[in-house]
């Protein structure tokens, strides 16, 4: 039995060029995912910081540490790489926003 994506598991390197990279659609997806992720992480982090100042960084680091292995495995898949790029940028932007506002 093989996984639903990638045949025999995670892709180990860049996919050989079979068709052109959809830059316009990919960047659009990445920007939208970044905006949604940044808004969600910022709102959740700000709410946690109101409860206790150390709660927000602790929960954020645990969440990122938990999702990092999955992101690392999926980074070369054709569709998910755009979503992951947007999510990574969104988390980074939200953390920067939290540093300056809370």
C-alpha cells in the first residue's frame, strides 16, 4: 500500500521538471495563506499573552515544534509547497507583530 501523495512516501528532493511551475497561482495561494495564518497566530498569541506573558511564546513554540517534521517532509510536494511557504511566512509575520505589540 502506498500513501495518497508521492507514491512511496516523502519526495526526497526537487521534483524533476515535467510541467512549468504555476508561479502566479502559487504566489496567490501563498499570500492568502500567509494573511490568514498571520491573522490567526497573531490573534491567538495576543489572547494568550493577556492570560500570561510567557504562555504565548511557549504555546507557539510547542505548536511549531510539533508541525515542523510534517512541513519538512512536504516541502517538495507540488501543491503543498505553496501552502507551506505561505504558512511559514504568516507565522513569521505574526511573531514579529507579537514582538512589537505585546
